[in-house]
C-alpha cells in the first residue's frame, strides 16, 4: 500500500512554487480509511502472538535472565581471562616468584663472595689453595684419597622378561 503524497514542483517560478497545501491534506484524509484498515489487519495478525507473550511475560523474562546468567557464568569461568586461566597464571606467578627468590639469594651469595675476594686477603689465599691447588714454598700438601666406588651389581636379564 502506497501512502505517499504525490507532491510535484510547479514549473512556473513565482510565489506558488508548490501545489496548494489544502489539496495535499485532502488527499491524505481521503486515503486515511485505507491506512486504518491496513493497521487493523496487521494488529489482528499479530494479536495471538502478542497475547501469548503477554500471558507468559514473566516466564519469558525468567528464561532470558537464566540464559544470560548461564552465558555469563561460562564466560567468567572459561573465557579468555576466566577463572581457570586466572588460577593457572597465578600458580605460574607463584612458581616464578619462588624461582626469582632463589636466584636473588644465589646472586647475593656470589656478590658477597666477589666483594670478599676483592678486599679480604685471607679469602683470596683460601680460594687459591683449595680451588687452584697453590701452595707456599716449603709446604707439603696431603691429599685424601677418594672413597672407592661401590662394586657394580651383576646384571641379570630377569627384569627384561
């Protein structure tokens, strides 16, 4: 159904370049019953669905809220930044913090040892004797023999069977 008004511009230039507004209103009023009939038919077609939605509006709203809540729960738990990923990253963070703490202690130990080697002559002598095997002239070094390795147990093929 076409409810547009056919408003054409006049070809003459002057005070009346458009058609008479009264004529446009008359045409609109003449076609009003057709528009009302179209609206009534549309409402009659939609009425059963609208009545059903009106009767079950609370159930529909409850269902919509439940669906949104379920989607939100799944998103929060298993999404890209969900709780599962958060816990994995937190445990990884704790493990890395422990590793950093151990490496920091090791670094502090080596820094203290370097400072001692720079300034403490007793430490320098100790490292030279123990690690490098240096001796003063006239000293005798006693080397303790290492413990003998335990005897190898005979291998049997019983475990392979």
